[in-house]
């Protein structure tokens, strides 16, 4: 668990690691992993303020994740997207019949890639895409989820719409990552969602005082296995 810290005078204490109240901290479920791909998240400013956004979880599990806030790309974000010749950009975004961007299906060859992700509601993501001509013609990778999203705290506009973290987890598996990488991403995500749902079902946050009961009730995932001496985090391949 991260170290709780005061979040302004008169406010609730917050965990320095995840930004949640100490009882709702999901840091103990984090196992860092690494991937050969560069992961660049372009986040809508409104999404940056959302307490249950999944990019914070993503960045904790994959520490090399680069996050840039704004509707339009800053020079730093542009360099992150296009500045790595060894890892060409690949936009993780649905491919429509009207787009001029080439679609990439299956396992693309020639990786690793700079995986570019738009974080926000579908409307916000579309506005970011329209505001950036280069993003509109960038090669795109679309995924076809076979199970519904677990992101039950926010409504999805499509039957198989996924949260940003879930989409990245599925994309990495398509690109050859071990299943353990996806599990490392989904474990703290499930804890974040589960604790929020438990509070709603119980009518208050007192339910978080008994993590063992939450685990038995299915609100929390099992904690990650402890790594032995000499073990290193999973890599993306």
C-alpha cells in the first residue's frame, strides 16, 4: 500500500501511490511489468480529473507509460508519439469503414511499436482524433473483445466497449505479451472497480474495513503472488 498523505487541509487523506482514500487503496494489488513497446497515452483534460480513471492503474503497472493531458498534442507529446524510429506509432482505436487509416489485424509484424492510446469518453476521444490530422491517418490497431467490460462503474456505449486499461491489456496480448502481463494489469483494476461497487452495494465505505470479506464476496481479486529472491517483473514478450 502506498503512503497515505493529507490531500489539502480539511480533506480526506489520500494514498500517495494511487490517490484513493487509504481504505480504498489498490496499491497492494500492483505487480509492475515491462513491455518492449512504448506506451503513450493522450488523455482528455476532463478524464484526468476522474477519480476512477484507469490510466493511473495502467501507469503504476507499466511504469514506462507516458501520459500527456490535452485535447491537442503538445510538442512533448508529439515527440513521444513520433520520435522513436525503432518503434513506429500504432493507434489503438476502432477502425471504421470511412477512415483513411490502414487497419492492422491479427499480430502485426515488425514491432515493437509506440502504442498510442486516447483516454476519455468515446465523444472526447473522437474530438481528440478530429483535432489531430496526423492521428487520423496513423495505422490503427483494433481489438475484438470476446467478453464484456468489467468497468462497471461507468456505462459503455457499445456492448463490447472497454476501458482504456482493458483495451491496452488486450492489445498487448495480441502483440505477443504473456497472459501474466494482462493479469498484472487487470488485478488492481478489478480491485479499484470492486471496492467502488462494494461501497455502493453496502451504502457506505465501512465495508472496506474488512478486505477478507470483500475477497470472499468476490469484490476483490486474490493478491498477487509474492516474488522470490532474484525474480524480476514479467516482460511483455
